[in-house]
C-alpha cells in the first residue's frame, strides 16, 4: 500500500498524528439488525511521530471482542512547502 498525505485542514482539528489516527481507529456504526459494530483503541503510541502503534479491540453491541495491532509508518512535517503536513502508510495484516 502507498502513502496517504493530507493538509492540516483534513486532520479534523486533531493536533497530532497520534490523536488523528486514534480517532480514525475508534468508531461505532449502527447495523441493520439494530446493533452496533466498531473498533476501540485500547492503547497507542507514536514515538517521535515516526511509527504509530495501537492495540485495537473489535466492539459489537458495546461488548469487546478480538484485540489486534495496527502499525502505521508516519511522516509529520508541519513546515511542508506544499502544506501536506501529515502522511501515513499502514502495514498489511499479519494473521497466524
């Protein structure tokens, strides 16, 4: 997969790469059967704005299920001349 870059305006008010990715990986969506399904970030870190690591739990009807890891390479450059201050590249899923 390739890199996705965006300007500050696309960060939805988030001040850091970590807060943006935490928000992107935490959601709850209504399902046709009336229930909900989503993800919840349990813990995350983005040391030096270089790599984002998160432990994420699958949520179904408010009940936690499987926990998995998300790892993204991060590029954070608030002084980018083109205004594309944030970029990330996610990794392929690793399942055993």
